[in-house]
C-alpha cells in the first residue's frame, strides 16, 4: 500500500510529481532503463553486417549493429578519443567500419579501433583497449534487448519470466513463432505523456468500455463484467460473430500454424517491464516498445507481425492493423489528456485506484522499490 489513509479497497496512486518531475525521470533512467533489459530493435532491422541503429537507453546513446560473424553487438555510441557521438544517424549501414566524424578514429564492427590519423606515432593507444565499449545483448522473439548494467540481471527471470508468469509456460508464446514472423506494418507514435501513464493504461481494462468501441466489439467481455476488467487480455475470447481480430470483425490473415486449439480465437496481452507490451492473436502478434524521451514524452514503436507468406504475398493487412492502431490512438489520447493534469495542485497527492486496477498499484510499488524510495 502506498497510503494508509484510504479504505482497504482503494489504493492511492503515485503523486502527480512522479509524472512531471525531471529529477524523478532522471532516477528512473538510471535505476530502471539503464539497469534492466531494454528492447531496442527487431533483429531483421539489422539484416546484414554493418547495418546499424542508434537508440537512447536511459541517458546513453547505444549503437546496435550486426558484426561480420552475423552476431548482433551493441556499444556505447561514444568515440573513445574525445567523446564525440560516433554515429549520428538513427539507422543506416556502413561497409566495414564506423568512422568518427570529428578526427576520424575508425572502429570495425566488432568495436576494435582499427585506424586513426597518426596512430602509429602514438604507440600507447591500444587498439583493443581504446575500442568501443560494448553492452550486453540478448535476442529473443526476433528482438534485440540490451542491458547497460555491468552485471546484467537474469534475462531468463526478468524478460522470459514476465511472459511465463502471464501465460503459464514459455511454450505458450513459442507456438506463435514470433522469431520468424515478418513485419507487416510498423507505426511510431510520439506520445506527449510520461511512460508510466502508458504502462498503467496498458495494464488495466477499466477504460475499455469507455474508449475502445472497436475492441469491445471484437472482445465483448472487455465491455462488461467486472472480472474481465481485472486483466487486459488474459486470453479474452472473440465474440461469437467475430471472424478475426480486425477493425470490423471480418476475417483475419493466415493463422499461425503452431497456435493451439485453446489459444485460437483468443487475445492475450503481456507487459514486460519496463517498456515492452506484447499482444497475441491467432494470425498475428503486435509488439510495442516504449522509448521514454523526457518526463512528459514517450515514443512508442509498434510492429504488426504476420507469417512471412502473408507479408511476401502483399495480402491486405490494413483492417487487421487498423484495429490496434485505433486502440493505440485511443489509449495514447487518454494518456495525453491525463499528463497535463499531473501537475495540477489537485493531483499533488495523486488519485485512487479501484479494485480492478490493482495491477497498477503493484506497478507503483515496483517503481518505488526500483527507485529505492520504498523498501521491498
Ligand atoms: Fe572521435 Fe576525435 S572525438 S575521433
Ligand atoms: Fe486501452
């Protein structure tokens, strides 16, 4: 409990300043985003050696690339000479090396310093010692996660464990073969709201009946029934008349063959703290990554993943994409409506959570523990 002044059935939220104070955001960058596994790219965004992407993780810029051995590597995007940002583009491709635009120190794809003007006259500069500094990398579900911590937490516990906790076992997600699906659509949303408002919104379905008419049409139990509001996507069943997870309930795309009988005609939603949301339906997977940019701004990148044959054949995925694109816009509008009021004097002590939002209370406790402002 974050407050003792309320009846047991009601839980206080975080105070408004948690969503507006740049000092709190700086702590979250250090103790959450720079300390945990953070999803930075779809592996297929880096199709061959030299393809790269730069991503801000907490306060650091990270350079993610595919090396000559085809393994994905990630480095601090900081030149070892005098600290210039090595790579200034968000995505691109180099042939065999990254060259700093300042004094032309050059690093190969495995991070080794391979050339620098006059380097031979400076024998003390070790080429490995002054190579790029790498960060831990893991690939799972066809996505690249990095961790900036010197001793990264267990990926199995923190990332895979979050999925297992929700679905019961790891096979339940493996059946969707997420690694091998193809990106049918990617939409990037620039949301003027704190990252926690977006997570909190994703975790509850109390709002579904109010703001998601299309989603509640497809998943009728989201519209009524108190129990359904406890979990977003605990395996919610499609309505009887519904043929597929599309904006008008019309037929979807080719079903992913591994999906079990039990998973068919159902929608599952998973939150992997601190910045990934995964939605599973029989014919596609919707994969969100949040990139917190500032205390009041978060970029959300969302992929719609289908069987490769569906994408290659150019089948029309638009009705399928439109359903969750609308849901996203409805959710992010709600978050953007909430953000300005976080600085209202009326919200200084926060609000309350009704019982069906108890996940949010657990999330707040988790945030406070990470920040060290509450004892576990
Ligand atoms: Fe990069 Fe000098 S700062 S080469
Ligand atoms: Fe929603």
